[in-house]
């Protein structure tokens, strides 16, 4: 098995084609074998996809065949895994989800006993174990330990809600009228319940999962639903989660989208004021220039990482900082959980507002941004163009102190991504078009 299975967020692919029951079983065996625990206790949770139960069963079979015990936690948001690991002292956790992808996809990602996703080295060990036995991955063979057990872990939803309530016990949402789009995903029970417990008036959208409607025209990747609901219902604010609940985007009372950059800026200033911000803030190269300007003005240090919450988390751990995230709505508050948590991030936003109006936010001023994905035959060859390098340098010099240019290859597709930020939309568009014209191959 020469291919690399693990991406930046576990193993992911079309369920039954790429991510098969056989592969899930093999992964369960391998992750159990590589665990230093004598009899690993492994929590397994999932989102609402129809393939989740199949993969859950296969993964559990693999874990138990290698001598681990499986605790089935049911449908829960991804961040519940590291929280429950700490609460119960389990050795591993597996989350079966493909996040914001369509229902036909699914994925498996693993967390260690410390609550962090497995390291690159640990994932490489798992892949080596699989490769040694071929695609059937008969890890352990005749020398396997005693067979493990599978049991239901009851009360996991309440445990997760208790952690949220404890963290935000001082947040009184009485009088706040909120719309929650749960994407027919893993937040469909937890999100409405915690908001109601904190006193909010809640209107819930996309909370009837059927196995196939997860992320379909709803959630953080399809905001029209929540925008329309907030505008037509005169609600105070709206939040849209993704399928596994580790990201969130917001909508103010005017129906204007508030992305992860703005939510992180609000959180940074609020946490600093409350004495809960350790160090600065880690964000990715895609973060809006206005965020950097706002943090610079506020005296908050900013570290920049590659795209991906995995890299943000690595930066936070390396620096000992507590807050970071992405424009897409992955927001990590290490003071609560070492993972993006959409529900906690939504509550963190309301905590930052202290009863104020999201429409009046002033933590940063976004500047126009345009991103174009340009199809190319060879992304590496396109990036090696001397003409492109000269053009990027020229445009960057012209925007110095006012905006920026970012041209980078896609990590998974034959695309070159051209992003420009400038003080006006016209200037942004003009610069972007000039660069795209250089990247795009002649017809």
C-alpha cells in the first residue's frame, strides 16, 4: 500500500469506495496496536452520515480484534472527543466524519490520550503497520492479544453539554434571539440545548438529519438559509455550523456574514480583557489583511501558518499560546479544548459582545479580498514561472502597507490559487485579473 492515507485531517474519501469497511477495520487494528496502552480504551463518535454506522462497526471490530475496548459515544460534535478523553481518561478517540463534505464522503480521525490529534509520526506508524500486512491489514496475526469488548457509553451528550455550560456559566443569553443552522449534522442536539440552557430564544434550522442531508444546502458552507432566516425573522444573530461541528460562521442582524477572521479578532480582544488570552493569536496565510492591521493596532502579536487547522494547532502548541483559527470558521481556544469547536466559538462570540450587537463589531476592518482558483496542467511548473514571480513582486511592492498578494499551489489539485487584498474592490479585482492572466495557460 504505497499511497499516503492520512491527509491534514485524518483519512477521508467516498464511503464504500475509498473509505471501505475493510479499511476502517484495518485502521482500527493498527491504531490499537500502535497504542502504548496494554488494553487501549477507545472512544468512538460519529456524525449523522448514513455510512457512519457501517464504519463505526468496522472500526470497532478492528479495535477489539487487536485487544482494545470500544466505547461508543454516538452522534457528537468532533470537539466532544478530546473533552471526553480528558473526562474519562481514555487512551484514544476516533471521530467518524467528513466535516463539511457531502454525505457520500466520510472520514476517520484519531485523537491521543492528551486530547490532540495523532502526530505525523504516529500516523506514519499506522500506515507502516497497514503496509506491512498489505491492504487487508491483518495487524497482529496469530499473536493478537485477547479480544476486546464493545459497549455503549451513555450520557455523552450531557457530558459535552456540561463542559460547555461550565465554561460559559457566566454568560446570560436572556433576551438574545438567535438562529442556529445545524447542517443536519453532529450539532443538531447539542447546539440548541446549550443556547436554551443559557437563556437564549432559539430558532433551529437543518436539525432533522436523515443520513443524506448533512451539509446539503445548509450549514457553514451554504449560508443562504441562515441569512434569509435572520433577515425575515428580525433575529439578533445567526450561527451556522458544519457537519461535524468544529467550525462556525456568523450572520449579524442585517444578514451580513461574519467570517472566522472577524470572530477570532473579537475573541482575541475579549479574552485579553478577561485575562484568558495566553500569548498572541495564530492564523493562516489566508487571513484578511484587516485582521493583521486590527491586531497590530491593539498590540496583539500574530503568528502566520500554512492553511489548515492542524498547522494552527501546531503553532499554538509550539508557542504556548491559547487562541488561533481560520477564515473558514475553525476557531481553537486552547483554554477550553485543543480542537475547533463551533458551538463554543459561537458562545465565545456572544461573550465577547457582552450583550452588544454583532452588527456593531469593531475588532477589525476587513478590506476587499478576491480569491481565484486557476486550473493548470502542472501547478509546480506554473509556480516556477519567472514572469509570475516578477509580477507578484511588482504587485506586492505596490500594495506594501495597504494590502497583499498571495499566489500558491493547491495541495491536492492542479490549481494555482491567486488571492489579492487591496483597499478598494476595483483595485483588488484589477490586480487579481492581471495575475490570473499570467497563471492561466493560453487557450
